[in-house]
C-alpha cells in the first residue's frame, strides 16, 4: 500500500492465492485498489509477471504522480493507470 503525495488517496495491490478444499486446485489473482474515504475503485484479474512486491520487499510497483492526479501500477510486461481527478 502506498499513500498519494497529497495524502487524500491510497493505492494497494495484493497478490492472492487460494486452494480449493475439496479438489486441491489452486488459483492466483491480483487485487488492485485505489481509494479515498468516500470512494474506492477495485480491479481483480489474473496476475501479471512482476517482481516480488510484498511488505518485506524494496520493490514497489505503485507509482504516484507528484500532484496525486494519477497512480500507475508498473510491471515488466504491462502497466495499469488510474486517474484520481475527473476531467473538467
């Protein structure tokens, strides 16, 4: 998790794993979340190739713009971008 420079938002990414109790089949997915106190955006999808970015890692895939108007989630093979300010 990483707060925005202005402190109004937080961005988080989680690497999830589950194993079915009955079949033993496993699945893995990412959850990406951008939020402020009154609103949250969430995306769940298949994992992207990435370096380990857990709480004990020095690698961060979350990159905020200096003015907090957007946050990027940067992976070696792809990137996701969320804008926090509405046009207009």
